[in-house]
C-alpha cells in the first residue's frame, strides 16, 4: 500500500483522503494529551503543607513591684504639687471676695449718708466691734423711711447679718459678719488718724477681730 501511494504522488495524481478511522484516532489521542496536561497543572504538590505550630500565649503578670512603686511615687509627687496650690488659690479667692464686699458695703453706707444726711443713732454709738447684723442689713437693703435699697445682700446674709467670705452657711461655728464704724461727729475722721466717713472690714481667716489678717476696705 505504501508503494502504491508513493507511485501515485510521483505521477502527480491527487492524494486520496485518509480513512475516517485514522483521523478519529489522532483526535482522541490529542484530547487525552490535553486532559493529562490539565491534570498535571491542577495536581496537588507531592510535598505535604506544613502547618504553623501553635503558639502558647501566657497571660501578662501585671505590674512589677518596681513599676508599682514608680507609679505611686509619681502620684504622690503630683498630689504634693496640686493640693497646696488648690488651697492657696481657694484662700486667695476668699480674700478677694471679702475685699470687694467690704468696699461695696462702704459705698452703700456712704450712699445712705448722702441721701439722709445723718446716721442712725445706733450706728453713731457703735464701738469698734459693731457688726453688720440683721438690723443694719434691713436698713441698707430697703427697709428705711424712703424704701431705698442701698445694697443687695446674698440670700445667706439676709437673716443672720452680712456674713463674710470665710463663713460656711452649713456650719454656724464659722459665722462672722463684717464690721463697720462711722464718723459720729461728721468730721470725716474715725479714731485719731483715719480720715474717712465710714470703714468696713472682715475678721479674716483667723476668725478673730482686730488682728493683722483683717480684710479692710481702706487698705
């Protein structure tokens, strides 16, 4: 058969088509080779996949003794700085409030004198410990002949007199009122060397009258 085919080609005759059986076999072989190549691509690697070893997490032991001591020392240092500053600022605020209130009360007394041109008899006979009690408060806040309010007092001062800045409303043992004194002779002179119409002061932080820490309206 091979000899016949070669002879036919040599003579210039057309090559007869292949048999259907031969073409089908070659196509099946090609498909099988493609399937094998695809299987080789998706084939799992032969070497086994290593899994990461499990890590044991131990709970933290917390602060050490040295760290705890450092934290405590820092807190103690901050408290040592903040606490004294807080009390110092608080005392300064009370002093400022007492100073302003004393000056405002002095202005109220002067306004009363400018209007009535005289002092009440009880005020002229006052000694150096004369307190701005409830009677004085009532006169200055409007309970006078012309119903004129010369000063507006705080609600805590309306029943027990004009309490100073160091008086705690909830603790009656700390209550101290402002003091005052007027020039009973209308000569603009109080005492021997103080030339003023009226003076007002607070007993101060020591709660004792006529001491060095008194908060005065004329200083």
